[in-house]
């Protein structure tokens, strides 16, 4: 019996006649679900406008063309997600949970900076996370705020933010067209035009343009089908 066990341990394991290894599989079977994306947020006097495309990719395969990438963290705080869908979902779930407890403890709306700091701590202390976020909103202490959280956990506050794979096509456009003290309508047009342009260039961005206007009075969501990008090239 012992000799037979040793023979079984040392004998070669028979291989099937057809071997389907992961390396042979198409990328849409082996790649992780990514929100290779275009996300954006702009602050104005009374609030912020956040926007995103709606395409989710798995390798070169479009796994979802109507993904909602604008996620509420609290009543007046939203998060725009890019990177691994699983990682960004995990981070936002944790932030939403801790922010709800924090708001219950202080008895008022939480600050946008608190939400951004929570997300920063999670991403910075877990370097394996492929998660890049834009956190924006309104709170009674600081008013409108926009924070960028790239992969790695750096936290940057600014008047506007862009992110995702499509952002590489946007830097020159936003530098040329951003103006301080824009109205809410100007911010909406700025976000929609920028996202429409990058969706025309970036293969990982597409679908529709979702926007949300966040002020002290609440949140107004909207979605549009991108118009002909030629209308914005002038």
C-alpha cells in the first residue's frame, strides 16, 4: 500500500488532450471589470456639478454601457469612480458606512473633507487597490468642495477635477475653457461638452453623460445622449 502511494505521488499527472489555459483565453474572460472612464467635477458659487460617462469594460469587451458612476456617499456628497469596479465599490461602501455613523454622532451633515479623508486613508493604506475617485459636494461649513483621489491615496482639493482614462484627452480643453465663478448652467455645459469630447476619443469611455447638481437645497440628476462632438470643436 505504501509503495503504491509513493508511486502515485511520483507519477506524472495525466494531462487532458485539450488544455485551455488562461493565457489562451480572450481578454474579456480573464480581465477584471474596469470602469475605464471619464469623470469630472466643477465647483460653482452655490454647489458643484459632477459628471461621468457610463461605459464599463472587461478587457476590450464592453460589459455594461449604462453604468451609473455617480454614487452618493451622503445627502450632499457624491463620488465619481474610476479604476477597478470591485475596488471602487468596496471603498465607497466603507466610506458611506463610516460617514453615516459620523453624521449620526455629530447630528448634522458631514463635511466633504471628512468623506475625502476617509477615502484617502483607505486607499493610501491599501496600495493594492486600483481605485481613483473624485469626491465632491456641499456642506454647511465649507460650502462647495471638490477633491481628487488618484491611485495611491494622494488627496488634492481644487476648483475642478478630471479623472479616468479619458482625462488624458481633456487637459488642454479644460485649461482653455475653465473660468472661475461660472454659473450652474455654464458648469453643466462645461462638463457635458468635455465628457462628450473625451467619449469620442477614448475607447474605454462611452454610453451616456450622467450629471448631478449638488447644492444646499438637494441634488438634481440628469442624463443626456452626447451630441455631435463637432458642435464643441470651434
